[in-house]
C-alpha cells in the first residue's frame, strides 16, 4: 500500500541539511521588506512570490537558483529579523513532523546593518529557542540546532570556525563551508577544519553537488569531513556493467567509512546537479547502502517540505515505510548530537513513531533497525 501524505506527515523525521536563508515564509519576506523599505522584490503577492522563488525551469540552473538569496539575506540583517526567521523555521519544521533539525547559516552574510558575528549567532539561537517553545505549545516536540557556515569564496572560515566552537554549548553543533565548489576547493580552508578537529568539534562540508569527485576527495581525505553536504557526485565513481555495479576507491572509502550523504533531490534537480527526480542517484546510493539521508536544502527556493520530499521520492522509487524509517535512522545516527541524546531520540521518538504508523497500517514489526 502506497504511503499517503498524512502518514508521511506524521512520520518522525530528521533534517540535517537546511539553510536558514532558504526557508523563509514568503509572507515574512514581504513584511520584513516593507518594514525596511526594501523595494527590490519581484512581487508583493505572497503566492506569486512563492512561485517566483521556485527555480524549477527545465534543465536546472544554479545561477537562477541563487537569485532568490539576495532578497532573503536583505531582510535578515537585524536581531529582530533574524530571530523571527529562526523562530518561524523551528515552528514550520515541527509542524512538518521534523523532530530533530540542524539548520545552517553563514553569519558573515548578515552584517550589513552593523551587527557583529556574535550578535548574528545570538539572535538566531534565540529565535530557534522561542520557536521550539512555540512548537511545543502547539503539541509538537522538536530539537533545533545550528551549523555555522563559512563562505568558501571568502576568507573568514577560520573566524567562523572559532565562532562555532565558542557557541558549542549554546546551540551550535557544527561547522560547514558553503558557496561555489568549482574554483574554491575545501583545502583552501584547512586551517579552519584543523581548528575544528583540535577542538573535538563537528564538521560537514558542501561537496559533490556542483563539482565532482575531486571536491569529495579533498573533503574526506584532507579535511576529514564527518558528513558530505549533498555528496551525490560520488556516483561518478560507480560503474555499471550488465546490471552489476562496481565502486571505485573513493566510493568504497565513503561507503566503508559510513560517511553520511546529506542528499537534497529536488534542490539538485533545480540546480542542474540531476536531470530529474527519476534520474537522481539517491535510489542507487540507497540500494548500494551508502549512508544516505534525505533533506530539503532550501524549502523556499525549491518549494518543498521534508514531508513532500519523502512523498516525491516514495512515489518515484516505490519506497515503503521501512525505507522511510531507514533513511530517518541514518539521519538520526549521523546527527551532531551527543550519543546518549541520539539514542534517546531514536528509541523514544523515532522507533515508537514508526511502530504506531505500522499499527495503523496493520503491518508487522520493523526490520530496518540494523541496516544503516
């Protein structure tokens, strides 16, 4: 029996790759723009603006996809604006059935109104905290933690890495680099990654989305990335002959080490990293038992939720409830969350949630717990 939208909405979900500036409510963008006199929006009609942000032109275009961020970043420059966006992010994710989320943002992009990097992080964390409380009042339980991203085309990565470490006990769980891969390899930021490692902290690296295997290789072999943001181009190191797939050295390394892939299928189609959902490598990677996780990337720019992303892939690839739970457990096991808390999340929230769904569907006990 195919999974329904309501079943997927009720399923406990874990989100590891979501950009704060890519997940605003269209109405919020309009209201914040009006407050500061920002007049560059293409429209002030919420529905029209939502459609404008979705970069789903045939063929996919990263340049077009990135156009929307100029508008969202423009209205995220004060503590009040940042706190509101973060608050709404937590509430919206909780309403979507997300029980744990790591939401990333680049503090250096929010300094145009005179804020310091510390001011930016504090405002976002305050917003996550108030949003989490508001979600709880609505009957939703969610944990939201932050990942601080440095822009790989800039020169502030070591500063941002130190900032992430400084806020490690206040809601920041990791460090990342984002931005254009081609021409800006992760090894240009080795000092930042080495700082994170010396501090026994966590890191993920955008790699293997717009650029191929060299980006992934540098991320895991030089920078010791714990996770790969996207990482789908690892498929370039997989060959097929007569229905049998062979993994190259790098693909074997990533799979053997259980390095999680933060896969964002709809976003990959919109940016041109994949031709279509049906041609997206997530299903092959899942079948080959890579540590695949499913994510949204930018809910506003791709017009998705985590529920809709599961729904789209379940329809395209025939996923059942076992598959959805497997992907969710992958994400939970890969979270930058202390081990005891991860176990509690898995054993008291995720597994019981899927057991309840199976009871409603009249299915037997799950068989996916040890497949990740």
